[in-house]
């Protein structure tokens, strides 16, 4: 099938019939608020899959074009091109009243939003669709989810990679093919309502300088201040607040915006003022210092212990050619020597200029004979029906038997288990067409000898078992840990996916934490209202109503950042018992195959769920699947991490 052929007949695809505007941009870098668009292409397509229009142009960004070795766009080549504001009207007309489609759509959308804002124009997009997110739902048996890989899988010709117009034509073919697969699986489209990204609340503040010293603990009465102490200030002071903060930072102190049990001292001239910080200091027993004493102590701050840079804690050998991948079970997470599956993966330098230019994820070791006690190894099982506790128990059993537990129907599902009530699930009618065996709940007791069930249809194509797929993620239990390859791509993602629910709206958030598991600044709390921390090292990506991602540039985190914790919270009424299981994966780069994943089930009453975390262990970053739920809301969780949340 060529990318120009119509492939969206109305029967069976009416829920997928939109007017589309497929977009691709080539940029001078990866940060939309800083970098510029160098070329843009838009292909419009009707609900029937027919192409209705096409536009592309180079752009003169008025700045250095960045990594020419990737996009090939030199300053000389761009010199005579129009500026973005000269073509914004034409681009806007193509986007108007259409769903914006792109591969890694938030990237293209954010760059367009910033360019339209610079031109003092409104970006006329109300919905977007990410073909990367849609293919993650479909989960075709491809090596990864990059544009070129999917083009080869779906038989779409690709002539010039990183050429905006050719990439957009390729995207059109991939969209047609993926929509057919989505219809076959009866998947809802992950359409995202687009907020006005040019709004000032989405613009991160200038980066703050992290403290270079470890926290030595509480200040002692009559004793000196030590570099790294966490200091909070409240109330009126004779010295301007800006000067107090500047002098403290220059002396090596860590000035915090809130008080927690880890605060070394509170500086105030009115300890009994009743301010939130004073009340918290009294409750936690934090020492209080008046302004005059604090200024005197600032003249003689004692040396502290510096944070060690990555690699310095355990003497990483320079120039290593392979990157080991280790899996650690929950009980072994604190051990020095990781155990479990391991693989050596050759690595290559990643080009820093494109969101897809990342080192591929490590491949899983070649499948071997099914080990004793793991009869479901290489199989992905979907549980239908049942109460939340029963379904959670079934998914845990699947993992115990060596399989992975699916939460949505996709191409990778190999079996389904039907619990009471599952016969009303709309997905059950898809099983015969997909050739999926459907088993009763007793199958998990002895899956080796169970009948094939009702799903196998004559001539139906069976899914590819995970063990035989090109790159299947390592399956972690709750609390399981995987080492991230030391020479792998610096940009990593924790993606959370759940079954779509009408009653529950879920927010995924992140906290950048120090060795005390506290944020250094309130701005290190990343959420929908502030989707990027000041340094731009941690970002929230919204890929659909039931999928959100935290992107972390591990290589750029300061030594004081020891952990990035990712959580999910119910917005409004409801609990995670209503949501069901949440699947989390660790993915290197954009569009790469996942390194590891886990399916997490909270109990019935939790409203906040700590999903996963990246954390340092000596020179190595690790991924841990957590799955710890709390009955309290997001505000209480944030306060526990030291974020100043108003009552």
C-alpha cells in the first residue's frame, strides 16, 4: 500500500473518521521554548483517507540551525527562506478544524504553539493525535515504535528520513494502517484536548542553582552553620529577602521554600507569628534562628560534604563498550550485586538533535525453553471481568507464572482469562476474530494442561508471543528493580497506561528529590499546571486520556538529585479501585522499545498511587516499579516531599 491510497472505508471505521492535519517539523534543538522550527510540512487528509492538501517550506529561524548532521539544514540553505510569521497564516488555515497528527505529537505541537505565540497568533488546534501513542496501544510486532521502523512494518515507502515533507507523507500511510488495526482491536483513539501552550503558566522559570553540598542535618543551638544545611525564611526581615537568599546560597546553604522534618533551621524574627512555616517548624522541632544571629553565622559557615558527581561513587570505568542490564527483585533491591536476567548490549552515541535520535533499547536475551514453574513465559494475558481484588490476584498470578499482565487489548495479547462478569466486556466479541484463546479462571491454576478455550477461529492470525517478539520488555514484579544501561540514551521515560474510565480522571506527576527524599524547590514538583521543572530536565507529556509520560534527562540532573518519583492521583471522586491496574514502563529515548515494565494494582480505597522511580545507586541509575497506594490526596503526598502546598 502506498501512502497515497485511500484505506479508511466508512464501515467499521466511523468512530475514527476525522479531518486530519498531519504535521512534521525539523528543529534547531529539542526545547520548544528556546529552539526554533527550521522546516515544517502539513498534509491534510479527509475521513476517507484521501489526501486533500499539502504544504511544506524551509524557514529562516534567525539563529544557529543546530545539528546539521541530522537534519541537513545549514544556515546558508535557510538564509533565503521565509520566517515563520510569514507563513503562519497558511499553516493555521490547514490546521483549522482538523485533528493535528504527528509522531510524538506533543513535540511538534509545542514547537508550533511557541512559534505561533512569537508571531502573536493563536494556534487553531483543539485536539491532537499521537501516532506513537496510538501504536503503543496497538503494539504491532515491530522492533520499536520509531517512524522508520513502523513505515517498514506497515509497508510504507520512506525516501528521505528527517525531511519534513517525506516524513509527513510517511506518517499519512502509517496513520491509515494503524487506524485499521485500532478498529480491528476496537481501541478508542488517544485524542488529547490541547491547552493553550503559549499561556505563561506553561513557561518554566529560569533554572535555579542546586546546592552542591549534602544536608548535614539540624543546626545545633549555639553551633555554626554548615554548608548544605536546609534553611527556610519566613516573616518580615530588615535585610531584603533577595539579599538573604543570595548570601545564603553564596555561602553554600540550601534555601528552601517550605519547612519539613529535614529543614536544618528556620530564620524568622517572629517565631510565634502563626505562619505556615512557623507552625510546621514547631511541629517538627526545627530550630529557629532570628535574623541578627543568622547574619552573624553567615560570616563563618563551616565546610560541608559535596555531592559526588555521577560515576565518582564507584569508579565507573571510562570507555566501556557494553552496558549491562540487571533485574533485581523486590527483596534484592538494596543488594550490591544485582541478580536476575542480564544482557550485554553494544551502544552507540546518540545524536542530540532529534527526539527519535536515541540509542535503541536493549534487546531481551534470546528465548530459551520454558523454565519449570514459569509456564506462561513469553505470553501476555488479558484479564476480563471480576472484582478489583479478584482481577488483581489474577494478574499477580500471571506474573508469578512467568507471563506479563495486559490491561488493554493489543496485538501483543496472546491469551485472555474470563472472570465472572467478563462476558459483558465489549472486547470479548473480538477474541474469535483475533484468534485469542479465552480461558476460565481455573486456567491459572494449571495453565499447561488447560484447553485452548473459545477464542481460536479458523484461519485467524495468532499474536506473536512476547518471547518471540523483536524486543519485549523485562517483566518486573511490584518492587522489582532494573539497572539502566550506563551508556544508554540520557533521556528516559516512565510511561503510565491504564484502561480508559469515564468516571475517573488521573493526573501523573513527578518529584525531583534529594538524598532526604525532599524537593529542592517547589518547582521540582512537575504536574499538569507546571509540566516542566525550571531546568527542563523533567517534563510531563500527555499522550492520551489514559496514558501519560514523565520524561527525564538523567545526564543533566545535578548530583544533588538522587531520585525522580512518579505518582498518579485521582482528580475528584473515585479511587484506584475504580481505575484498576496501571501499567508502567521504562523507555530509553523516544519511540524505543521499553527496557522494563510492571502491572500495578492498588487496593480499592487508594486515591494516590506511587507508580515508579528512577534513583541513583552508586554510578548507576535504576528503575523501580513501586505500586504503593495512599488513601490521602495529591496535596498530602506533595507536602510529604517538602512541597509548599497552601491549605
